[in-house]
């Protein structure tokens, strides 16, 4: 080194190679010292320098743009293959690093020159600090304290076997090649073992969301176990870093003091400040956001000064910030910038340290390399499988799926390995082999789970549950979906009229549908928060957004007011394009009988206004249509047209007064029979007055008179089942004075509409079946062949006509579809299904509907009868 003007120190560049501005000064184990020529100032401007890489700012901007382009290109390719994003980001860093572009002369000299690496590392660590702050924002303490026994067992199994195996693999791979470094021989195996134990919950949440397993029992156990596993891994990492730096006592004491201060002092202080100042009804300005982000850097500095990793400070600050509006604003302001711009630099640094030539240079046999990777891959799968099957009594298939999911690696594993590399515990070879193993573990999870769990799960879906197959006194399981609190009251009113009793209870899965805006880590906490009692004290209210809190309070009030009601609130976070998959999977997982969806038509169709809390009608219609196509059970769409039907109240004598006036329009087909089955359950309530009107085509009467059997066999079977089921309903409700049954003979679709218009104004809800339609768009009922689609074909011909017409503008419309999108009657696996009005049974390979045997006069379909007739 030489000194110039006593203030400027320059590198002695007499031995520099031509075309290079750096030279190698010394090299020993895991430590390279390089000298390069530094340009202290540029006086001639950007366009006159020999190479723009001499300017740090210009070089950094170019590198950042190039890294973002490559990173997002690989993410796009992996998304089309349904592979995890974290795997794409790791691969992007490897391809840009020493195994790819940076290994070439052009890449090393002009894209990633050695003198710019320090700048990249600094910004990458800053991005990692802010990212861990976002992860802390998503974690809630309360769900962690209520971890189930199954999750604790799985998390412990993730340490008991992988840690010693990782330790042994490092010793086996390195052997006598460790050199004279005692720290590497002592702590290197520990870092390997710790990396194999980790499971990053933010990446796992994204994978579960892609696989549509987020709301399954496997998903709940995996996420809960991951929180415990990662918490233990963080403690081990802090202790390891402290021990390596020979200040472990002070580091442990100071680090523990910082964590306790954050939890017991700083967290209550932040909550108190927010509650006292109420910041314009929890409206936060840019000043508050900047103050919090400054606090992230300050906390990172404090933990780094204590000897811990700086990201611990950012994570703790995110953990203690109250969840609610402040969290939402912070995520919206900075998440895209941090995840899309800053974080790829960390993967680049990892890639620059990963050199495939270090392990494929012949020093290590290929068999050894493959053995290390395979054993590292299978060890956690085996340990999780054993804990799941033998201790938690799970099926082998679920145990295998859980093992694969718990083997997902992410940022935490990379942080562990990079920390060891920073402390010179791992050399290039041991660093590269474990990075490759981590990447392979993560990239194969989705394909294997898709081939095993999802395919087996689809093969189990043979039955399609419906109301018509439900026993009279059995539990009705309902999946009620809503997008905002505006829709909750209409759903509760409908469920209130569905006659919940102790003998025939209703189990409600109240699903809050939330759009996934890219905050994948939020799904973990949304998912776990739904498993605890969210109706807590006032301090817990900010944990929920206003819509979710209002909805939860409304369902809790309904449950406390009515007997026979059980409510389980859930939240699903998904993109609108795939939200129907979450709904159908939840219905299958919880074996529900019916899915209730809501829909509010455009103002031009009803003359009414729209609720500002509802999502765009296009998205809502698309979700409803896909659910009706894929649903494993019956589906009901409740069309809210603004009017609020009266609620039944108790009279002074204690008797319930009639508060609901419903009407069923019965034409033909399985959907109409399903609608009638729902109405029959409602009719058992003393607060519901029900009118059932059946429309019969005149040609059907003529065919019965002439005994003409030349028609289509399937149509004849449908008519026979309609007759039998309708007559069974009549017999069941003949002693109920609040039920009125009638039949109307019509000659055309115009007469149907006219008849409906004369009788529908006085009713609160009109219930209709969706009705099937053929491939050419015509209705399966000849009576409706003259109708044309209007605005909402997914509601069926009659439902579409009612919603778009001026008939009963104040009445709600309930469109019912029987289980299965093809309109076929339910699949019941050869079992006899009895719902009180008749039974389905299989004879000689055919499904036959057997009505109740009752003594009635010869059926005359063209004679109008009341409910009192036999």
C-alpha cells in the first residue's frame, strides 16, 4: 500500500493484469484478500469515462435492473410450472452468480466487478432486514401459544432426527479436507444440522395456497408446527453466532433483554400510543410509516451491536406492532418494493457464493455428493412421517404429504447457511453442496404432493351431497361465503329461516373470502387466527379488519340467540381466479350439504343501489359460476335486492309470530326438487309461511291422458320423480296450516311469467331451482324453451328472469342447484338414502326413487289441491 498526500490511500497497481483493476494479495482457508484501484472522484462525467462500472451508483443501478429482470423472468417460468417462487429466486441467484454469468470474464469484469460486491451485500442485508420486519408483521403471538399437540409433536420430530443426520452428513462429506480450521470442524456440522431442521412458514404458506391445502387439516398442522420449528431455529442461530464470536454470554444476556423489552415494554407502549391518539380513526400518514421504517433500522442496529443478527431486531419490531390498519398500510406501502427490488439482491449474494465447480472438480466422488443430497432430502420426511402416523394416528398418505411439506426450505435456511459463511465456518464447497440440497428439497415438493395427495384426494370425491338425501333430524352443514360485512345480515336471515333446532342443528362454516394481493405470508396468520376465539376483549379487536370483526360479531350474536347453531369462522385468502377451488375444497373437507353464495345484481337490473363493500360484480359472478360447476354438494345463490325481510319475533304470550313469507316455484328437474327439499326444512319453523306452486305443462297432461310413452326415457323418468317427490312433500306438510301447495296448468312460458307476476309481490323470498340446460343452451324443461337468456345465465332461466324483471322487486331470490354441475341426481355409492319423503336405492344397477307408501286417491296432476288435501 502507498500513501499519497497523507490523506488518500491508493492500491499499488504495478502488478495489475491488463484490462483489470484488481489483483490478488493473499489467499488462505476461506479468506481471500484482493486489492483494486479506486477512483476517488470523476471530473469528466458519465459519458467520458472508460467504463461506467467505475461509478458505484451507475453500476449498482445497472446490476439492480439486470437482477430484477432475470429474477422475475425465472419466477414467471416457474409459475407456469406451478413451482415455488422461492425455488425460482434461489435458481436466479445461482444462474447470476459464480456458477453462471458471474463466472464468465464478461460477467465478472462488467456486470458484477469485484469492487461492487460490497455495495450489493450492504443493500441485500438491508433488504433482508426489512423483509424480516414484514414477516414479523404477519406473526401473532396468541396463536403460537395455542399450538396443538399434533403440531408440537411434528415440530419436535423435525429436530430429533434431521439435526444429528445433518451433523453426520457434514462430517462424512468433509472428512479430512477441513484443514486446520478448528471452528469449521466444530461448528460446521451444527450449521448443516440446523439448516436441515428449518421450515420457512412464509414459503410454506405460498405452497399450501397454490396446492389449495391451506385450509385443510394438513395445512393447519404444517403451519402451526412450522412456527414452533422456526422459533427454535432462531434461538439456536442466535446462540451459535454468539458462541462463534467469543461473546456468547453478553450476546445471550443482551439479546434476551432486547426481546423481553420489546414484548413487555415497547409493545404495550405502541398499543397505548395508538389507542390514546386514535390517529384520525386509525388513518396513518406517511410520517407514521417513515417513523416505523426508521425504527426497523434502529432495532437492527441494536441487535447487531448486541452480537445477534441484525434481522432479529427487524423481526421483533414487526412482531410487536399491533395487527390491524397499521399493518395493512405498512404492507401496502413497502412490501412490493422490498420483495420485488431489495430481496433479489440477497439471492444474488447467495448465488455468488455458490460455485458448482467446487464440488464437481473431482475432489469428491459423485456417489458421495448424491448420497449427501438424497439423505438430506429424505431425513425430515421420514421423521415427520413417523411422528404423524405412529404418534398422531394420521393416515400414511397424510403423513407422507406432511413430511414433504415440512421439508420445504426458504429464507431461514439461507440465512443460517449465509451466517455460517460470513463467520468463515463453511467454505465454498460445504456452502455450495448444502445450497443445492436446499434448492432440490424445495423444488420437488409441489410436483410430488400434486401427484400423491391431490390425485388420491380427487379419487375419493365420488359422492355429491345434497339436501334431498339428508335425514329429517340430522345435522345440516352449511358453508356460508361472504366477501364483506354487507352480505352477512342476508345470510343470517336465511339461516334463521332454515329452522335450526336441537333435534336438527345447523353447523355453519362462515367463510370470509379475501383477495390475495401478493401478501403470501399473511395467509399463515389469517389461517391460524381463525382457529382461536376472535371475539375477545377490546384489545383483540384491532387484530381483525373492520369487515371481519363485524361479520364475526354478527355470527356470534346469531349463535348465542338461537339454539341448535354452531358457527366456525374461517378466512380464505386466494386470487379471484382460484377462489372457487378454496370454497369447493372447504366444502369437501368439512362434508357440507350446501354452499350459500351471495350476489347483488347491477343497479340497472333492479333499480336499486349497490353496497360499496361488495367486490366487482364480474369477479363475484365468475366465482359463483365456477363454484356451481365444481361443487361437491348443493349450491344456493342468494340474490339480495336491497329489501330486508322481517325477522320473526316473540309475542307477549311466548309464541313465535310469522315473520317470513316464502314462495317456491316448482317446474321440473333435480334442482327444483332440491329447492323443494330446502323449503320443506324451512316449513318446519313456526315463523315461516310457505307457498309452493307447481307449474304443469298442458302437453304433459295430454300425454298422461293418452298414455303416450314415445318420449325421451330420461325425460319420462324425471317427470315421474317430480311427481313422486312433490306428492311426498304434500303428504309431509298436509297438517301444517302455514304451508299452502298448489298446481297451475300453463300452455307457454308467457303464462308462467304472468302467473308468477300475479302472486309474487307479497313474498319475502322466492325459491327456485337453477334448472339444467342442454349443450345448445335450451332448458331441459320444455315449458321454458321459449325463454331467452338476459344478464345472468349462471342463475338459470327462471332465476335470470326473476332477477332481471320488475316482478317482486323487493323480494330476495334464492336459486338452488343440486349437488353436481351436470344436474344429475346425487351419487350415493349404492347406499339407501332416506329423507323422510322417500328413498333412493339401487336395484339391478339402476337408481330408483321410492316415495313413501301413503293411501291417496289416484294422482290427478291437473287438479289444483291445497295443503289440506290428501
